[in-house]
């Protein structure tokens, strides 16, 4: 059986370097497809064109609001070397460019250089002591279809705002896996870095947090099973903020890092 | 008098969206122009084409080794909106693409949204208690021309390896200003995030650390005077590493954040 993620990132070749895809509404927040999901779709097209298998680094600039429905992916191979290969992907809907991505691929299965790691995974209670349940809608009733794509077990010190108790600290941590049991791989990681609710909501902000740019580094092939995802915002300045995500696999290895620049719009300070 | 940085990022228009530049050897490490300097040059060309003044986010993929000498900058305006404008820049030398960048611009002078900051600048001793002097060569004699472009005052707990005493922690912090007194601005910040020696050298690594991809967010207009720059590597995995830089201005405001993915090559473990 094809997993939801694989079905919703399927592409079909229509010409040299050109692919057709269907942007699914299953990864929506309100009526907007999630940005990480769109980048994963772009990376699927890059994978089809590049001689190396895995995205090492991928950046997307979000140009216009995407919609569920047909999309065209145009891939340009910028450089194809033996160790690294770079591509550009443009995602178009109704002849309008919605997203542009730059990505450099390599082979995570052949890394042989030195390893020296200065930080371990964040301290998480076991899954069964975390907060479970799928919040398929925001407190104001806005539907969040993407929440139904995951089993999530939220670190109890984070994500207080859905319970009316913002923690005051812009951090969200959760155990995460796809609800249909599909194990993580590099493309799934490129999506999951953007799958948690915005940490800024826990400092009392409400509004919309559209991503301007998202960059993800895939640092290792993930082991099967639960991921630990930790997302932090430290600097909300003049309405702009960064979201830094780290993803750790079930063996405690850092498998992805991401940072996005986003803008908080429609801000209303909540009472708390 | 034109500053070194402005002289070495000067461009001249040769056609619609096309600019000629001269890559200076003054920003070299060994015989290679610094990656942050090249990105600043690309952003100078983007500035000439976009209707908004400042890079909010910029990503460069380094495709081939650059050399000092003539370069052509090709700018494509991807989208020009009222609040954000996105461009792509290709830097070519001898008809070969050396760097490709994606950048989204805005106006840092008009930010009016909320501010909530969770971290202050790192704890630095005053300039006069830091380690000064310009290391214009590596211990092995490799020339480092870029070091002569700055006054630097290094945090004494960091950068032990040039003194034969690696600290064991992959962090470098320094007070930094341009040697000719030119004050920081967004383009200078896009260069300075990449101007310090690789933090990984302080865990006993020696070698070459070529950047694969560098992304910088400019978060505020910097005040005149000294910058505090702090660069950290936490994850060296299979020979690949991230370098995270934060830049704080003289008023203690975070003005830039960057992350790069780089590869440690020619690794030799040093005795210490």
C-alpha cells in the first residue's frame, strides 16, 4: 500500500526535466498546503533528475500562496559532480511560480569522514508520558488537516496555548511519526521540520506565520521509528522570526536541521 | 575614500540584469576568495535590480572553486512584490557558473511588527581584554589575506589552535570591525558571517572546510561600531558540519544569523 506521503509527493514526467504533480489538501493548515510538504515535493522532482540520491541541503523561497491541485515542477540540473550535485526546482500552479528551490544532493550512505558531536537529543519523557491526540483544528476552529497525518506525542513543557496556557517560551517538542507507519527518509525529514505548530504561539501570539524561506540540512539517514522534533524561536524582531528545528531519530542521531524565516501577520496578543 | 569592501564589491552594468565585477584577492584564504565575500558581491547585483533595499534572507550554493579576477553576475528578478522581492543571482567566471544564489529582499527600515527576544548577545570581555593582532597566515604558513581586512579582538576562551592549544570546543567569538573604519550594513553582515576561522579547528581538526551552502538572515540594520560575531559547530558527522553564526551590533541587537553546510576535507587529527 502506498503511504500518504508517497502518494501525495508522486510525480509524473511530462518532458525533459518537467514533472506534473497534484498538491494534496491533506497537508493543509487552514486552506494552505504546508511549506515543508511543498519542498519535499520539489525534492522528489530533483531526485528524479540528479545522479545522487539524497538532499544534503535544500532551500525554498515561498513566492505566492499555494493551493491544493495541479502543479508543474521544472528542474534544472545546475551541476552534476561525483560527490555533490545541485539542482534548481520551480513549482508552478496555473503558469505562476509559487516556490523556487535550490538543493545540493549527495549520498548519505557513503559518508566516511570524521564525526564529533557536541550535543545530544533534547531530554524527552517517554512517548506514553507525553501529550497525545491529534489537534485537527485550532482553538478558533481553523482546520489543520496536516495534524491528521501524524502520531504526535508532545513534550508536556511545550505547546501550552492549545490548552489556553501559553508556556511563555517559544519552543515546541514532540515525538513524531507518520500515522500510516511509513518510516522516515530524507524527503520525509524535509517535510517534518515544518510540521509542528509555530513556537511563537506559546509567547502569546496568535496570527498567521507564513514562511518566507526555509532551509533544511539532512545530516544522516534516519533509523526507522519515532522521531524527536524540537523547534525554537528566539528572535521575534519587528514581526519577523526564525524557526530552528532539529530532528533526532530513534537511535539518538541528529538527522536534520532546519531554519526558516517567517513573518508573524495578523498578530493579536492573547490574554494569559 | 571608498572602503575596501565597497571597492571590492563594485559592479558595473553591461546589459539588462547583467553586471561585471572584479573578484578581489584581498578576501582570500590561501588562494580562494571567501564565500561570504562572494555572496555579498552577488547581493550587490541583486540590490541593483530589486525595488527593495535589503536582503532579508540569502542562500548561496558554491558550485566550483572561485578565483580572483573578472566575474559576470546575472540577475533574474523572480518576483517583485510590495513587501518582499526575490531574485536569483548566478556568478560566472570564464563562462562557468561558480555560485548560484537565491535571495528575498525587504526594507529593514520599515519593520513595525512585534518584538520578543529570548536571548542576549554572548558574554564578551571588553575589546581591550580580548586577543588582538591579525593572523595573516595559518600556523603552516598558508596566507590569509582576509584577516588583514578586519580589526578582530578574539574572545580569550576561543580560537586556541593558532596558539597550539585547541580549546576542545568548536566555538569562535570575536569583536569585529572593518580595518578601514567602514561601518557595518546588511551587505557587510552577509560577508562577515563567514569571516572567522572554522570553529572545527578547535576540536583538533586541520584541513580545508569548503562551504557547500550558506544561508544568512539579516534581521536588523546594524548600529555603527564593533560587531560581536559568534560561530559554533555542534555536529561534525561523517565529515560534514554546520557552522552557525550570530552577529550582534554595538547596541546589543541581533543583526544577522547564518548557517552553512561545509565539508571537512584533508582532515588530520592534531596532537593536543
